[in-house]
């Protein structure tokens, strides 16, 4: 036991002697003056900067602390780096060999000032300059540490470098007139196993304008190869927008940027991957000033290779998400610094349409408000070429529509199929368009889509198209049909009606060659089979080359043209109806007149007009028609009912006819009619006007067959009428009012003329009878001899001496007829 204690004491004494010896050696080897003489020249030579240090504190076990460490700028006028202290920790055991080997160099509380000058260089640019050496040369070994006069070596090849509680101030004078300032706070840098010829690990942590930032990985100063991971959280990009002022297509008010990325490569080629996110994005694009983006979110997961020497970016993966809408991009960008050429593939996976509309600015979706969008769509687009040559930029692509649906008012619309894109053309393939419950197949091709005019060819085919359902869903059933009554005009302070404003010219950058074919179309219960519409829109002129269909036992066909180049749009049309049943046509086109006119309709009609608003149409539309209706009847109309009531002839409520024919002219909002109506017991020649508002002003020139006239012979009006040689009664009627409420009256001018003619004829008959009547049987009448009866009637009154009734004179008869006319 005593020996053990003795040995322990001896060992302890030896250790104490060693410690005292080391301490003595340290105090001899490491003096403030030796440190100053060693550190300052080497740092100044390495950095080519003036260096100053303050008090030096040598600590046996902790190392060397140099206070007030300062590295000046190259010109020595300003500070480049200032630090509260430069800590140099040395290794313990080399002291026994009388050597000082530094293990760690650390700056505590430094402030690093980085400046970019107006010419684009930095205040540390000279430190990055690398001397070029021949390829075959062998890198020289670093020179041995210099010896100080009268003492041993201090080795500055440190193992660990670091910065704690640092600050980096960056001032940029090259972007704006006023310098821009950015700040990194709480900067901590740690680098271990530092060697200028080998890679070493490095860690950086800081806050960039209060946004947390970290970087860690390895760096090789000699090869300039880095393998790093970079993290940045919620950096406000709007603070660096001055750098993007010339290239950013709008104004960015807010964008919080986060990054989790890896970076591997050198100054020639870099591979990078990771995730980028953006929150609270508020921006306004110059192209869409009325549709600002508010509080948007976006994210990107990417893997990209950049070859600086070849100016090429290879996008291996770029999976983005904008407000929840996914989008992926792969491809490459060549010559990005000089003449960019893109080869990209963009994919939108099947995504709900409602989500897409919700992701874009509300201003852009206002036309779709209340349309209840549904369904999904997907896109696969390949882009190739220069981005400034959009006409050749889109190589090909596919847009897939999966049960896309929306409503317009109460009208449901669905569309499904594919749209194929190839270079400057778009083609619809297998598109099914369903409006209400009427499906149709749509095929189209659009070419020259990046220039004007865009050329479109399309074909729409449907088995059944129920326009009644479509119009009802669209709300047309809530619109009252014309009543036939003239619209009540509101009082106006102006004497002249307001003039319609021009609607044109309308410049459509389109050329459209279209065809619509429907096997069976239904309109107001009217079946139109084999309907075909062929049209062409070119140079802003819309031409209907053909419209035809089989309807109600006959055919309808026509052509038309509208010129959109005019200040007031002008149009012209021709229509032909051959042998259709009249009632279905009238019921469909003018429902108030349903079940009133029957027969076979033949019509040739042409019209011209200008303007598209109602006032312009009423003022300008003109037209001519050749009308013929055969083997029909007219019943239940306001005119037939009114005529029957006026003449007190119930039979006239239904007018059967062999033919109605005539010429119709449309001008100034009125139909001018000159027609002929022929039936078994009634004839008339309506002539006058019928207004588009339902007003009428017609002269009927009615003639009744003897049997029909006899039935109304007791009527006071008819009893005074003349009859032609065939015994037909002539009734000169005028009709005013409206189609639904006509007002009948006799044409007094014609009646007066008829009465005069009747009076003259009556006088002639009486004179012939009196003058030519023989005085005695077998005696020839003497024209010069006046009968006793005539003489008496002229002087004595209505009765002769024998009490018999006298014949009235011609004057009395004419007066009597005139009295009846007045009555």
C-alpha cells in the first residue's frame, strides 16, 4: 500500500512537472508579440487587406483570444470585416515539440460588409480570382510556415473555422439610383477539416431580412465543387423586386418564399433538386390589370441540371401546384443566355373544373358566375421553339374533357371528348355536346390559331334537337309572345324618336366554314326533318349558303348574308316555302294565331335590313313576298269573328277558300298587302298594311255569293248594296285596329260612289220604263207625251185623285238613298 502511494505521488509529481513545463513552454512559445508577428502578416498576405488587432490574451488550455480584430477594405479606407474577438485554439501536445499548431479559428460577433459597386464588381471580387496553371503542372505544396526571429514556429493550418453571432450587411449600388441594403443576422458559420486542397464540411445559419436561412454540406475551394443543402423559410421576395423590375411582367406586392433544396456541382455544371413554395402571393400582371392575384399559394418540387458552359437547363422534374391545381413540366432549355430554345412537356392531370376556376383570379371567372361548373379536364401539351415565336411554340397536345358541364340560366350544357393540338392547329375529336337533353356530335378544326384570321371548319350533327326544351330551359318560355296589340308608347318630351346607335363595325379575327345537320328538330311542336345549315364567315361577312328542311309535308329553304363591316350591320335573306301545311308553320312562328289558318303554303320571300337592335330593325327592314295558300280555311281569328259579328253572319266565322294569293311588301315596320281571296261563296281582295306590332289598316273589298247575301239581306247595311251581274253583293269594308281586336267600317267614299251609280241606273230604268211604255194596247209610246200620272206626281204629291200610291221621282229616290247612306 505504501509502495502504491509512493508510486502515485511520484506520478503526480511528474505530471505536475510536465504541466509546469508545458505552461512554461507555452508562455515562452505563445506571447502576444509572437502572435501579432505571426497572424497579421500571414492574414494580410492571404487577403491582400490591411489587418489590425487589439489586445491578445493567451490562455494555456483555451487558446488565444485576439480582441478587436479588423480587416480593412482593399484601399484601407473602410472596414471589410470587424469582430469582437478572433479566437485561436491550439493543440496541446505539439507544445512538447516546441510547436504551436492551431486547431480552430473563430470570429465572435463579426460584422461583414459586402458591397456591389456600380460596375457590378464586389468589394471581395479580387479574393475570388484564381490563378490559372498549366494542365500538366503539379500543384505546389503550401510553403512551410515562416519562423519568427528568435523563436519557434506557429502553424496556421487550422482544422476548424467558424463565425458566431455574426452579421452581414449587403449594399448594392448597381441596381437602383438609391443603394439597396439587405442584412443577414445571427450568422453562424462552422467549417471543419479545412484545407485549401480538399473538400471540407461547412454549416451556415442566419436570418436574411428576418427569414431563417441555413446551409450545410461540403466545399472544395480548389475545384470549386460544392455539395450543399439550402433551407430558407418565408423570405419576402417583394424586397428584392428591384432586381426583377425589367423582366417581371407586372407588380408584385407580396410573396413569402420558402426553399428546401440540394445543390451539387461546380462553376460549370450544377445539379439541384428540392421543394419551393410561395404563400401570400399578391401580384398584378401588366397584361391583366383588372384581374389581380390575391393571397395565392404555389409550390414546386423539382430536379434540374444546369450546364453553364453549354447554357442548357435540363428539367428532370417540375411538379407544381397553384392554389391546389397540379401541373408538371419536364424538358430542357438550350442557349438560355443568348437565343433560348425550349423543349417542354406540360401535363395537367385530370382536375375538377370547379377547382380550376376557383384557383384563378375572380375577375377572370366573372363570365362563369352562377353557371355551376362541373366535370373534369386534363391536358398534355408539348412545347418546342423560342418563347417569342408563339406561332411555332406549341408542337402538339391533348385536352381531355370529362363530362364538363355548366348551366346558362336554367339551360344545362355538357361536353365530353378530346381536343387535339398540333403546331398552329386545334382539332376537336369525338366531342359530344349536349344541350338540355339533346346530344350532338361536334367535329372541328382550327388552323392558323397564332395569327389572324383563325380558320375554323366545323360540323355539328344531331339525331334530335329539341329546341322547345332548350328555349324553355333558357328562359324563353317566360317571355310573352306578341299579343298583336300595338305596344303602348310612353310619353316622350322629344318630338322625334331616339335614333339607334351604331353596333359596328365588328371585326372578328375568324374565318369559319360551318355545317349543322339535324335529323329531327323540334320547335314549338313543329318537326323539321333533315335540317341542314351551311354557312361561311369570312372578312366579317356572314353568309348562309344554304338552310333547308322538310317540314309539315313540304320544304323550307333559303340563303342569307350579313355584313359586319358596316357601321350599322346590314343583312339580306331569301326564303322559300314549298307546299307545307300552313297551320303548323303559323303555330310555330306566331303562336297567338295557332289553329286559325289552314291550307298548303307556298311562299317566296326576300328581305333587307340593317341594325340588330329592335328600333333599327323596325325602321330599316324591307322585303317582298309572293304568297299563295291553296285548299284551306281561315277560322277563329279576330278578323273572321269580327266580320261575322259585323255582318251578323255566323257562317263567316269559318272561311273556306280555294286559294289565297298576293304580293306582300315589308317596309317601315309594316307589311303592305295586295292579295286576292277566292272561296265558293265569298271573295275579297285585302289591300293595305299590317304592322309588325299587329296593327292593321286594310280594305277588304268583300263580295258575297247570292245565297250568302240573301241570308244577311235583312241587314240594313247589306240591303242597300249593289249586286253585280251575277247577283253577288259588294261590301266595301275597311278594317282597322289590331289583328286581335279589329274594327270594321264601310268605306263611305266607295259607298257613295256605289249609291250614285245605283241612283243613276235606277233613274235610267224608270225613264226607260215610262218613256217607252205604250199609252194603249198596241200603241207605240210617245216620248214627247207626258203621262197624267207623271204630271200629277210632280205637282200633287204621293197620291193621285184616285187615291193610288204615286211613283217617286228620280230626285226623291236619290235623296232617299243619300239619307240612308247618312243614316
